[in-house]
C-alpha cells in the first residue's frame, strides 16, 4: 500500500512540474540570456537557423519578467517583459513549441514579436518627441 501512495505522490509532482514546463523553459532561456550563456540559449531553441549570437557577446539583458503560459496543444505563449542594460523596456510574447515532451523557445516567432515591440516603442518615442518639441 505504501508503494501505491509513493507512486501517486511522485506522479502528482511530475504532472505539476510538466504543467509549467513552458514557463520553466522560457525562464531558463532568459536566465541564460542575462548570463550571456549562448550555448544554453541555443539548447533551448526549437531551431537555430536564425540565431546569430556568438559566444562572448554581451547580450545586454538586465532583467525580465514572465507571465503565465497560455498553452494551446503543442505551442505556448508567455507575456514577457525585458529590460536591457541601456534601459529599453519591451513587452512581447515569447512563443514556445513542444517537441518530444520538451518545450523550446521559437526563436523566429519570438524575435518577430520582440522586433515589433521595439518598433512600436520607437514609434511612440518619436511621437512623444514631436509633441514635446514641435517643429517651428
């Protein structure tokens, strides 16, 4: 009887950790980015064909925040906030895909979301400059 209880406990612990596997993968990815650990970043990507960061590069991530994963079958999105060393604050969705029961960051889709957020931030910044310093 003890064996059944222990098995049930182990199974429940495993299922809890699997339910937030996408969040854990994203967290490991952004932690590696903070530490400039390109090899770990690459290992957490679904495809590295667009990944061009070389080891030794200062990526410049100061901090990040992750929301809750929204899982839809074999894909997930996580609302992400990043703050760069230069003070840029970007909000975008990190996209993950599930392969062989493991979650990986979709670099291409996440990069697209990140670039769109940067573009919008720059557009807002430019609009603010125009309002503050109108052309005479």
